[in-house]
């Protein structure tokens, strides 16, 4: 940094005053980062999906085995690594340089922050550097402590895996131990990036130096960290009250007196030359005001949280400089120029834009925010928690509750029969550690399954034919072709059995193995087929099946749109929490698979009773 780039300061000030003075710079910086990040970010994501779908299909967890040794796999890894580096430079490296410029009184040029960030990338082209990047990308989202990238902030372990982990004491203990280790490592390594970027250390040197600084300043670092964390939480809470709760109370109280799910057909009236009634105009005006209030709340709240994040980063850099003995308690003052004029002007422009959008959405409320029919309910493992898993009683409960369908798990026995069982063997439910493929039907008939509802009953293993006898004409059956015996023979046999029971229209064939479903769809097109997966690259709508069944954390509006555009259906599994129910029963998907049928019914009733304002708040989740 040349002398000409130095800021002329009028004196030293407290950190609190400096933070207030630097808010406009940090805010504008975040906006510029978002703009710059959009170009390479969108391009690289598009390239990754294009490569993944270049064979006319998509790569998913259901068919990934076929692509491991394909040319696309290393290309996708290379593009993915480049994408991570782009986010790393713009969201972390550049921001550390920005906060350092602010704290040292230098001119905070956006291009210098980006340029320095790009130059610093080469310091991480070594084993230690790659470990740090992987930790930021994977471990931090899991433990919730440390620097993170928006690219992987929603990284998660699929729920169906976590259910197994948490229900198995040994796995649960190991998982907790790993997460605690990640938290400890993130805490000790909090200054690695500062040491590497600001003091030109190697990654290994930066790690040792960070450990040293944290150890020597443990008490005041933890004190300062938690004070700042509490302050940020208070600010976010107050912002939520001011921007969301107060307007919500005002508009919500007014909306409670208006009819629910009221239809205003503005364009019909215009075309037919009919005037809107007074109630029509009243409801339309309320909806326009509600849209505007929700948009403004989301925007202002996002600005506050963004600035809180920038303030937190500024604090970390402050601690690093103080602990490194490069700074005291006072800081160079920022220039006294019109710091907030651009913020005010931008907010005004945003408000005008929101006003235009609000009119459009308000008068088209029914078209945009209503759906013709509710999301369908599919009972997991026959009847969910209402009865023992994969049981006749479960099917009967699902029928009693009016579920659209039940999902069951089919496996082949040693002598070619088909029984209903979820696990690879019978050990969990019967204590016999043998797979269905290792036992004859006569041997399996001798087994007794512990009722999974905990009532102490012992139940027989159900056959596939017995399930078909129950469901015909009453409920749809999603037949998951399960385990090591899920192959082409299973497809042929299951299709034959279903035809013998005249249940083609009452069943759908689904599997975690795409090759099995591809075979079924190609050879038996009259059957509805579906692929289960929990991650993918490329357009999954290109898969050769009718139903795309994705794990709940993996769904997105873009995927739902693409799938529906291809004339196929979207199903989400396994949704068992109130939060998940609320989200997906209010979405554009076609069905949810769940264990908690009564909870789904309860949440659906709650959704139906919402005011227009609440509908808008739920639908317009912009943050």
C-alpha cells in the first residue's frame, strides 16, 4: 500500500465509534461482493451442472457409481474446487483485508481487497492449506463454529442417516466427540487466516501462531467473543421486533377481520367490464400493504444481519491486532465525508422498487400464492408411527387417516419370495442377524417382529402379496425395491405379482438404485416409477422415471420447477418435524413421505387457517 493510499486521520477513537463510522464501507463492500460473486459463481455452477448432465441424465446418489470412473467426475471436482476458491476469496479473504484496512487507517479499496485475496490463494496450495479449506467448507457448517462460506452453509448430514446415528449409542457418542473436536479446533484456529493473509505466514505457521494467541489470551478473548455475540443477538432481536413484529401486529389485527382465502378476480372483472366490490378493493389494498411490509421487513432485517456479520469480522481482526501487540485500545478515525448518504439513497430506491412489486403481487395474490390442491401425505413404512413399521396395521391406519399413499420396503428371500423389511437383516426387529436373502420363506415365517410402537406385541413378517390384498382400490402403495436383492429380477417378479393382483394403478415402484428404476421404466412404462436420492448434480428431471423423491434438506424451488416443467412429480422424504411439515405442506411439491401422520394433519389445519399476511410471510422467505 503506497503512501498516497493512506487515509488522513484526525486522531484516534474508540473501537465502537470506528465501527459506526465504518458501517457504510462494510455495507457497500458486501453489496459489491454479492454482485462480483454472482458472475463467476453462477457460471461455475452452470458449468458443473452442464457437465453432470452432458450425457442427457444427471448425477445423483442413486446412480453415482456409474460416474466415478467417468471423465465428468474429475472435471466436476476441478470446477467445484475453483468454485470454492472463488467464494473463499470474496467472502473471507477480501473481508479480512477490508477490516484490516479499516483498523489500520488505510484506504479500503475494493479492488485491493480482491486482488490481495486472489494473490493469497497460492499460500493454500499445500496439504495444510487444503485441510484448512476443507475444514471451512465441511466441518464448520456441521459444528456451527468458525468462518463459513454461504456456498456450504447449509451443508448437512441427511436426516435418514442422522436418525440411525442418534439411535445407536456408539454412533451417537462418536458423532458428538467429532463435533466437539471440530468446535475445539475452530476455536483454537480462529486466527489462522489472519496470520497467513496479514503477516505472510505459511498455513502451518499460522496454525501454531493462532494456537499461541488463543492460549495466551483465552480469558479476554472468550469474554469479548461472548459479549459481542450477545450484543449481536440483541440487535437482531430488536430488529425482528421493529421490522417484523410491530408491522405484523398492525396488519395482522386488521387482516383477522377479513375473510380467509378470499378470491379477487381483477383481470376477470376488467375483461368483462365489471367493477370490483368494496370488499374486493379492501382486500386487494390489504394484500398490497402486506406484501410491501413483508418485503421491507426481509430487506431491512437482511441488512442488519449482514452488518452484524461484518462487525463480528471487524472484531476478530481487532483481537488479532491487539493480541499480536500491533495495536492498542484506540483506532484511526475514518474520513469525515458523507458516510450514510448512499445508504439512504439505496434504501429509498429499494423501497420504490418494493412498492412496484407489491402492487403486482397484491393484485395477483390468488394466482401467485394459492394452489389448487394440498400436498399429498404418504405414510412412511406403511403407517408411520401410528402402527408397527411395515405392518398390515400400518396400512389400515394410513387408509383410516385418508393418506394418499403408503411406502413399504420389499426384499427377496433365499427361495425367491418377497417380504416386507426395511433393514438389510432382521437383527433390529427380531434379534436374528440374517438377511432375507439368507433365509427361506418358511424360516422367515417363524420369526416374530417386535412391534415398533413399543406395545410389546410380536408380529409376523408380512409378505408383499398380503400388502397388495389390503390396498387395492383404497390407497396407493409406493413399493421400494430394497437392499442387495434390488435388481432386474426383483423388478420382473414384483411387476408380475402386482399384475396378478390387478394393482398396477394402485402401485408405484421406487428405489435408491437408479439402474433398477431405469430398467423398470423402460420395460414396464405402464407402471409409475420413482428414484430416491439425497444429492444431485445436473437436471434430475432428465432421469428416466416419473417421481423424483428427494431428501428434505436437498429440495429447492429451482429443482421443483425443473421437475414440474418436465411433467414429473416431486416428493420429499422423510419429513417428521413440525418445521419441516410447515415448509413442505406449504410448498409446490406433490407429496411428502412422513412417519408423523397426525402431525401432518395438524399442521395442514394450521396452514389453512392462516391470514393473508401470514401466508405472505411464509411464502416470501427471502433471506
